[in-house]
C-alpha cells in the first residue's frame, strides 16, 4: 500500500553527488545527514534495512512504500554510503560508515581532541600527544607522573567540578575515550578514582575542585 510520499530521487536539497561512485567525503556526508533523513521514505527504507530487509521488494513491503519510492530512497541512502551491499549482495547498514562519521564530528562536538601543549610547559603537551589521539586514550602511561597528567586531562575535559554523575553516565562518557584503545572504561574509571580525579559515593561520582589520592572504584 503506497503512502503517497514524495519521490526521494528528486530532492534538490540533498547535496550528494550521484556522479561520484566513491560516495561523499566524511565532512560533506556528515553535513548531509540531516537532509538525508528529513525525507520520510528514506527513514522508512533505512529502518527496514536495519531490521533485516535484504532487497528492494522486502524493503518496500516492510516500509510500506511503492517500488518507485523505495528505489529513490535506497539510491540516496547508497549515495551517502549508509546502506551498502553485504557479502551476499543483500542490503545492509554500513555501521563502519557511521563510526567514521562519528569520528569526523568529534573535533567540533567534543573538546577532548588532540591536546595542545599545556601552560605548564611542552613536556605536559608532549605526554598528552603521546597517549591521547583524536580525543581517544591510546593507552595509559606506566610511569605514575605521566599517568597523573593523562588522567587529569581526561577528567578536566569530561566532568565539571562539583557536578554529580551517576555511574551509568560516567561509563558512557569514558567509553568514548576508550574506543579503539587498550584501556576499558571500567579500568579508566578506577584509575580516575584512585588518583583523586573522581570521588565516588553510593554510585554517584563527582570531580573535586582539587584532586588528591583517594579510595578505589
């Protein structure tokens, strides 16, 4: 049954370039996402693929779209690289594409990018540049003094002093730092507490204005 939705294949507001077989670059694709999903037929088609529809006919059935609407929606989704063909030729969501777009968005949305040298000298900046890349913790230094520098950097850019955070929120924030790194968010949380950058009480965490060595997570 058709929902009388407009033909997604003729949307002049969509900045994608159909002539580019490699798809748009990450910055342009990131900017295009709001427009891409502003069209209901694309949202329905994407949801159908995400739920397991592997072909156009199945997408049309699950999304309640006509064949023409489905073809237009899938074409746009493919052009933006968010829907691709799987190993068996079936339609699949390009999760790697979304991860890449998320990384492209972090410098603007996340203040925890590559740190510049701190006010106390280039040594601190050098330590941070070694262990923090693109807003991610590559690994924790073995040396205590360096570890303290890195943990302070993470705490100051993640938690506001005096604000109380439930453990679930703390874990969500720290997972961002730990993605693709050697340290998991639970270990990082424990180190932040051990080094006094977070204080824990009844499952609630807060960053003190002045850090000291306290407790364990």
